[in-house]
């Protein structure tokens, strides 16, 4: 993720040419008096085009991306590329009412040599899943990549002719699976996706050159086998923002779909003896840039538990801040999800300027999520000073647009950013029985039978009117309040 708006435009216009040519809010980390683990985390499924759980409740998954287990290139040896991840991170997420993390993982760390499967890295993933679960938070396992992998950076001493600039290493594929065929690693203006080596590497992946696509498919199968019986793992995001490679948009979408088909089949085979998890699939990275893209044909993702998961950056880092607008971006995504008869969930969204200026836009985005009764994961929880998003500009002192601010280059944690934390921690129904018909800034309504769970932020007890809810309980926890109750038919909860 994460390009500046002007750079996105350069990327879209020039990439084919180049390829052809060659501390504001401090939240205590200690456990709440009433543990966050009292939130229930049943296994998730899909019902009538919505993410639901096996007890029959509609579930809104809202949280953040966590990239602290990713395997980024160490472009600056003196500055860490990732921040540490521990239980305190999940405790702080729980104080915002989050119930999901999109945990960014790296193929390069899972399969560092051909055929390997690094169980020490899997143990770190398993620990993160458990820590999240202990704080009432689900996990989506995301096979993350940016600009193919760590090995696409321009080697030291290699000059790039003007107006090209050296590229930096990113994350994703291991070096042994990076088949550039000697194409240039230089970029236009430092924009990672304009590197011919990136496009060539992706095309070799889609063509399964030297069996590299098969390696990632097998890695997915082995990872899925590790979590086949874990209900706190929502499911698997098959590949972050896939580059279209060297093909036209329709052909590119088709070859991405063929990879998805292989990965889904391998995952389902590996889950035998456990249960089937959700599978999240994305359009190409073009969607993140302009808000629309050619789509993989539906027959490649013909599975009852797939979720369409584009990254909705309309109004944020899209080429235009208004075309599509935030609301139009949702409409385009919902229309595409309907093509697959799948739920919509946005695996990334966010703003990257000053919180005081962007908070209204974040509220507007949350309003749209409420209107359409979906969830998503903010990009991102935190980033280290040596993260390629910072190093690419040669400026490790530039503040990062994340929910947790880090001082650079010292790496000192400065705490949550209040301007973003406030809209991201807004009240919402985490799990609502049956059909969740309405969600607004002041309440929600639905029809169904079961246990209701909702989140309310702040220290002041929420003043609520309810109908159709029995055994109502409001319990104060760190950061806010947990509402629980039982419903049997139509219900409504309204906050004054």
C-alpha cells in the first residue's frame, strides 16, 4: 500500500511506457477489569452476502493492518524496517473497540529457500493470533507484497539515467522467486510499480516460470493446514495488491483469477480435518490507484466463502480526490462484490495527511461503512522508520500516516494519534443476530434471534434506548463499554 496522489497518476500513465522501453492520546496497556476476551469469537462464514458467524449473527469486522511481522527489505541497515509486536499492541487495539487485524505476512519469511516452510515464523504468527484472540480480536492472514519483493531494489553502485531513479527493495517474494530476466530496477520518480523488473517478476509468476506460482500455492496450503481448526482466524487474503504484470487489463485480471483458483483449491484441500475459512481476494493494484479495475472472472473464485476485498482509497490516495468520491467508491465496490455474490470487506483504507485536516474524511468513510453494513482494516497500526514507505523518499524523518506515531529516526513510540483514533473507535454493533438492516452514527436495527454484542467508546456510560433486547448489560472495559443482550425478532438500539 500507500502511494501519494500525484505519484499514482505518474505510475498509471507511465508504467506501461517504461516497461515497454526497458502522542496525543495515551491509552493504558494494562488489562481491563473486565477482560476483553469476554467478547465471543465464533467461527465465521458467509450468509446471504454478508459475513456472519455460525451462531447466525451478522459480524462487522473493523480494525487495522498490522505489518510488524512483515519481512521488509532492510534498505537502511541502521534503522529497523519493522516495529516490535507484542500483546500490548492488541490490548491497545481492544481499547478502540477493534475486533479484527489484517496480519501482513511475507512469502519470503515462510519459504526462505525453495520448498522450505519456516516453523519459527509460523510460531510468531501463531503467537500473534493468540494474543489477538485473548483480546477479543479476529485475524485475517494476508500474504502481503509491495512491488513484488525485497530483491527488486536497484543494487548499490548502479546508476539510473535521468529522469529515472533507483528503486528500493520492498516485501513479498523471496529472492529465489524473483525472476526479473535482467530487466531494469530503475523507477520513474521513485514510484515502485514503474520498475520494469517488478512487472517482469509478476509476469513470470503468472506464467508459473520455474514453478514459482506453484511454490506460493503450496505455501498457502501449508499455512492453512496450521490454522485449519482455529476459529479466531477469519481466513486468508490471497495476495495483496497484485501487479497486472505485462498484460492488458482483461488478460491481467484473468491470470490473477487463475492464481486465485489454484490457491483456493490448495487451501480447501489443506483444511480437511478442520473447517473451511473465508478467502479474501482482491482486484489488481490498479483499483487502489483509481478506484476501479478489470475483475477476475467469477468462475475462478466459485467458492461459497469468498469475500471481495478491494482497497478503498477513494478520497484519499486515488488519482483524484473526488473521482470516484468516497460514496461512489463504495458503490463501485458493492457492484463488483454482487458480481461474485460475495460480501464486501475493504482490506485497506486510510488517510495520510494531518489528522486535524483528515478526520472529517475518516468520519465520512465510517459513515459509508455503516450505511452499507461492512467492515475494513485501516492502513496501518504502526510503521517503523526503516519501512520502505519512508526510506523510498530518502527521508526517515517524515511522519508516517499511521494510527500510532513513531519518532524517526529514534523509533520512540509517541502513542495513538487522537485525530484518527476518535473516528476509528466509534460505536458499532460487532455481532448482531440475523439480518442487520441499519447502522447509523446513533444506533442500529435488525431482525433475528441470538446474543447481541456492541461497542461504545469513552468513559461516560452510553445513554441508550432499546426495543426487542432482553437481558441487556453494559459493562465498562478499557476504552469504552461492551453491550450484550438477547434478541428474538425485531430489535433496535439508539444512543442519545
